[in-house]
C-alpha cells in the first residue's frame, strides 16, 4: 500500500549489546510496531528481532552497501511504512549513522534516534565495577585504534590519549591487541594497569578475560578474540577501592540534606 503523503519517520534504534532484555522500552515498542526492520545482523543478536510482528519485513544489512541499505529504508518510508534501523549498542558510538542521516536529510525524510545500552557500559556492569571512582579515575575515554575501516585523527591516537591514564574503553580493536598494549604502555600506562576484555557481552556465549597490560595480550590471543570484544583499561578495573563520594558523607550539606 502506497501513500501520497509525506514519508514516514525512520527510527534508528539502539539494540544494546546483545541481551534482548537490555532494550529500552521505547526501542522494543518501535520494533513491535515496525513494518520494515533493517538490522546489523553481524552485530545485533537475532533474538532482538523476535519482538517484531510475524508479518514484518526483516532484512540483515551485513551484506549490503550503504546505498542498498538506504534504498530499502527510503522506499519503505516513502510508502508510509514504519521503518526501524536496528544498530548494535548505542547508535551514537561507532554506529555509522552519520552517513545514513546525511542522506535522509538530503532526501527530506524525517528520522529519530533512540539510544541503547553501549557494550562499554554493559561490560562494566558485567565486571561489577564503576568506571569513575573518586581519587582513582573521574574520566572515561571511549575510543578505538586506527584500523582498515577507519583512521583515527592524529590527536586522538592511543599514545596521545593514554597520557591521561583515565578509564578507557577501546572499541573495535581486539584483533590488534598487541599493538593496543604497546601503544598504551609506551605512552605511560604502567604494565601493571588492570585490563579486561569482554567478548560478546550479554550474549549466551559471552567470555571475559582479565589481567594487566603485561599479560592481557597473551590471554586475548589464547582466547582468540578478534571481534565483538570491548577492551577496558585503567585503575578503576582493578582491586576495588575504598574511596567514597563526598556526596554521601555525613558532613556534606546540600539541598536535600541538612547538617542536622
């Protein structure tokens, strides 16, 4: 059924790290209502699509070019169909949505971005850690190493970012683990810095490797992680600190708590 009216809104939905229960309520509702779903089938757990209607038109995008993916979405939206583009994790972090949105804006097709749970935060939760511990680390850097698919700006190379020794979540780099370690250590992270690599966090076949920069490369090679793994580095991922936030100290007075 076609429509002569304006195109329907295309929704970019963050599918989260894997577990369908980590979808947002809004994301699930949009999947349930969708006429057409285009999902990153190499990264998104297919169980997420089980919320779709039996008659929904579902397409995996791993074998498609950008142009083919957009043609699917645009043609459906112009027919007034409800379109969901399912992205892994959160669409705003390595979701490759910028180039898709640029085309939608050029074509005058409305869109909405629905955030999802990033693998970085799902991995921290799985490890049972806080990434921002007072007097340990108050900064989180989300980054990746330069690779075949995308070059990192010179000012954002790992060697530059490592000078801060902050909590760091490194995406799309498990296949280059040896180079990641060399970059971090040569820039100032001590070899004793805690490190964890989480493969397919929240999936049924999730695996976790923990160590330090001195041995994590060997452990990751032994585990044969090459993709769908997040690297977490920094003091916050090591032995649990006794540091506490001043916000909850008995003598800390604020709007909601008096000194009495």
